[in-house]
C-alpha cells in the first residue's frame, strides 16, 4: 500500500483500508455482491445472437426491495388491470397456470397468457389478430435477477432482463 503524500518511510496504519467486494461485469452491466452468496451472472445466450437486437432500457430507483420487484415480475394476476393499456386483457382476470421447475440456480416458470395485440403492436409482433397469446418463460436466478422471454405466436420474442 502506498500513500503518495506520505514520506515513503512513514508507517501506514493497518486500519487505513476499505473492504473489497466481489464484482462481475457482463452484458453491459456490473454487479457488486456486498455479501454472500457470490454467484456468476447467469448465462444469456441470446445476448450474442446476431439475429436479435439489444436495447438498454432505463435505470430508475424504486422505493421497494429486490424481493418485491421479483415477486411482481412473476405475478401474472395483474396483467388484466395494470397492463390494460398495453397487452393486458381486461376480461382475463384469472391468472394462467405456471409450470415451475426449480434448480440450484433458481426457478424457471412457464405459462401462456392472453394478450391484447393492438394494431401498432402487430407491426412488431407479426401477429395479425387483436387478441392473441404470449408464451412466457420467466426465470429467476439467485440472488436477484430475472429473465422474461415472451414469445408471440408468430415466433417474435421479447426478452427482458432485470
Ligand atoms: Fe407488470
């Protein structure tokens, strides 16, 4: 350890230090683990797929906990009212059933939801019907990461990573 302002023979106190944290960078983001568990950022093969486009969306602060954010991201009961102006189907109040697969790294949850497909979305999704479905593959990775892959019947996919 060197302190440039100190004479090179001056003893440096042992309590002049800061704790080091594990950090990993991948997919254009850095994640710092303040404590255990220290795990790799999950594999996302689609990130390097030249047929897909990556869009770095927004970064904002939410006054909540990471657990609440993840809970919400797996809750498909809110689509019919919270996402009514985009893809939610107001008449589909009952959530579709998730198939859950647990692993050492997290949980994979899969379901098919009803989805509205307004004309402006149809140009992107390739879906020609006003009412369609979305095949959701929602994966949770320890400690606080999520990857949601929504596939339209046309095969167009929208993958969101949180
Ligand atoms: Fe939502």
